[in-house]
C-alpha cells in the first residue's frame, strides 16, 4: 500500500461504555452481564449503521456475546470509521458507575492493562448502627 494512503492509526486508548441501564432484547440484562466481566476479558465492538438513534452507533459485547452497552456518541463516529478501515481489538478494563471502561487497540495491536492506573474504588458506606430506642 502507498504510504500516503495508509490510515494513521491511533495508539491504544480507553473508551467509556454507556447504556448499561437499558434492557437487552434477549438474554440477561446489561448490568448483570457487566458484573460477570473481568479486567482483561476480550470484548467485541460492532458497528450498527442501521441503528435508528445513531447511524454511527457502536455496540459493545462481552466475551459471552451479551451486549453490555455502547461506545459514547462522541467517540462512536471515529470508532465506527476505524472498524471499517482496520482491525480493532478490545478488552474489558474496569467497571464504572455509568457502565464500564474498555481498552481498544488498532491495526492488529493487542490492548493491555499493563501500566494503566487502577480504578478508584468508591468509599464504603458507613456501617449501620441501629438505635436501641427505635428497633426495626
């Protein structure tokens, strides 16, 4: 291929996966499936050009073939273009309040969790101490 025609591929980067609270048409719910996902598991990105809400929509599926959400609308056009032009490989990175974060790599490169900061764990809720004067 002519060097001038080559697509400039980005380095691996992380992507937010949103829409975890929306139901799937079949199978387990997205939140349930997200709880099954472990860091480093492969995930699949599928362009949905016929999606009535967004022609650039990119759905994200777990390694078990269950949809866990979508790439954000801000990133979807670029990711959909990359899916058409090159090989895209992605792995589950970590859970998030809105759904998840995945790590994607391009052009045959493999994504890695190495060197990434660990997600910040939320503070545990304070323990409940019942009031002896007001029993449940």
